[in-house]
């Protein structure tokens, strides 16, 4: 996926999603709802307090994550704004 210049949310179907705990960021519930409405319905939602840990899991092909661009820049295999 990282080779694509852009991804549609529906391209992420079939993957789990790593994100911050919902209790720490209640607005993520709205983001999750919007993603489902746009065609991305994750097979599982996992929580990680550490973005570097989530990125490692993504790089090991254990799901996708939305992480800060400052973290995403650490590895060229991560898709996102650079």
C-alpha cells in the first residue's frame, strides 16, 4: 500500500486498525464512524498508547494505523505526508 501515492479508505478494508485508546481521545469514535461510512470497516480495532509500537505492528503487516507525520517519516515504507 505504501507504494500508492494516495489511498481511499476503502483500500484499507480487511485490515485491523491500531489507534490511541478511545478513552484518551473520545473524538476517535467519530473518526471511526466516518471511516466506516466511507468504506473502511476494520476487521478489528486495536489500541496502542505508543505510536512507535503501532508503527512497528503496521510494518510487520499486523494492520494499519493513523499516526503523526513526524513518526511516519521514520520509515519510507509508511504511507503519508512527508
